[in-house]
């Protein structure tokens, strides 16, 4: 797990920005946030079920905090290589398996089937402790009737490349699933379900996090169909007919099977931004938190941040320098069509934000920035994000790199890697989504 670095100074803007990122991630680690939300052991047994990029760390936190003499067992699925090293002396009571993200695979399908099977035969004396974090939608994949794993993989890829926001994507995912959208909680009846969740979505809507497997769903089949039509995504005719007829409807608010259940948000994007803000103030910086709910095209959000930073550096805004502008949320990337023979671009939301930011700044003096995903993975690459400095464009030009070319093919990785400006952290074992910090001195 990452540890906050020794607080740097304004003399080292790169280290300062990385310090703020590390503080934000540290604030969201499960072991620091789980104890206050754990229920008491029940009269019966306690079954732990879960999915998400923080799943392995959440399971270890529960194992460390749960009474040693109280029964505890279960199964959690996390992303490949996202299971943290087991602390010495901590017995394993919860099985952790790994699967693919963001496109589901057979391992995730098997895990979802096993999790649903474990939910059978529970009693009112039992407790189901569900550990849910971002990434759970892909990791907990169990297609509805008439849909194959290959269909789900294709639909997932198309959604990811469409520019659809997370709420739209998860509305579709919930209605094409046999386990999401409250269905897992319904399968656990009559046992009580307590969900501990780490938010990675704007507004902390628990029905959207990992497509809400334990939460009632107010969205409808009709809305899912509309989203599919809007983005030109096909589903098999039999599945479309089920959507049109409402046969794939999810458990709704007021469903008796979900009564008495509880949800606890143990870490949120806003909490991490506030932790970073406190660390920045301790370094003598003024702080502006724009929002933890920023959405939109990554490159365009980057341009807006760039305009604010540029005006601040030129003394034309109300922000007082030296300052750091913080924001979070979940932006999107619409993948542009490729020219014949053109290599596929590499990168994710954070990198594309940095391309838009660098373009808007145009080499503005006195501005540095870091954008990175708090799970340590930007898209499907090995970096968390990237840095932008006053000489980013000059150094890129020396390497023969043209920013507009990389924007045109969504290739942030190919732009920032040659100039040494990728942020590489490895898996952080948590996930409160995008973190952005723009330093103006």
C-alpha cells in the first residue's frame, strides 16, 4: 500500500503533487476506514461476499478487525494483481480470487456464479457482509438469460468507448445481469445484508457503485434500452425482447427482500480531496476544491482546468497564489475512429485530461499538474496517470511528439511516456476515482 511521502516544498512541484496524491489514496485505504462501520457478529454465521478493485484489501481489513472467535467465511473477487500482500500473522478466513477488469472474463463469471451459490440457504439469524468497490461491475459478471460472456465483453467494450457516463453504463449493466442491480441482496434473503462500500462515482450514489448488487435500483429496462439505442449498441434479439417486455427488471425501492439492509460508505472521493487539501494547506498553499463530481469528456475537462490555472497564473482570477486546484469525479473518453493502418492509442481518462490541460496551458509558466486514478491504473495501462509541467510541450517537441496527433488517436500514454511524465504507482488497493491537482505558483 502506498505511504505518503515526506512533505516536499514548492521547490519540487513534482514531488509536492505526488505527495498530495499519496495522501488522497492513503485516506481511502480500507484498513483505515472499516472499523467504525462493522456490525456486531450475528446469532448465526457471517458470510462475506464482495467485488471490486479494493476487494482484497477490504477483505483483509475485515479479517483483521472481526472477532477471532466469531465465525467468518466468504468469497471476494478483485482485479488481477490487486490482492495486497497478506500481513504477517493474519489468518485468511475469506477467499479472494482475481478476474479481469474493465472487460469481464471467465474467471469473473465463475466468481459471480460461486458468490450467488453461497447466498443460498441463509437464515434470518445470518449476516451477509458485502464488500463493494469500483470495478465490481466487470468483476462480478453474470449475464442474464440469452446473453453470453462474449456478448457481455463486446457490450462492455462498446460502452467503454462510447463516451457514456458511469451512470448510463451501469444502468445497462444492471439490466443485463443476473446478480447486479440489487439481485445479489435479494438472493441473500432472509439474511440481513450490510454493505460496506468505497465510492468511485460522482455523487456517491450507492446504486451506481459496481452497479449496485446489494441496492434497490430505480432505473428501468426502458432506460437501459434507450441508452443502448443512443450509443448504437446491439444486443441479441431475445434479450432486446426481454428488455422491451420488462422481464429483466431489477428489484425496486420498497422490495420486501431488501428490507432491513444497511449500506455504509467507508471512503469517498470528497474525503480524499479534503485530506489532500489539508496536506496542501500544511505546506502553505491556498486550496480550491472545485468538486468531487466532475464529469464530461476528459480532454474538455482538462481544457477548462487549464483555462482556470492560466488565468490564475496571470493574476486574473480570484484564486490567490500559491495555490492548488483540486478536483475529482469520473470523466469519460470517447475513442476516436482510427485512420487505416494507424496503431491503437494507449491511455485512459487521466492521461487524456492531461493532454487537454497541456494544450490549454500552452506552456504557461508557474503551472504544474498531476492527474491520476486513485486505483493506480489509468484505463488498462500500467500507469496511474500523468504530469504536466511548464516545459511539457517543449520537451515533447524535442522528441518529435505532436500533442494534437496524440489527442486525435487517444494516445496519452504514447505522449507522456517518452518524456518521462507518466505517474506509475502500481495497484493502490483502493478506488475513489479520479484525482486531479493543479499547482499554480
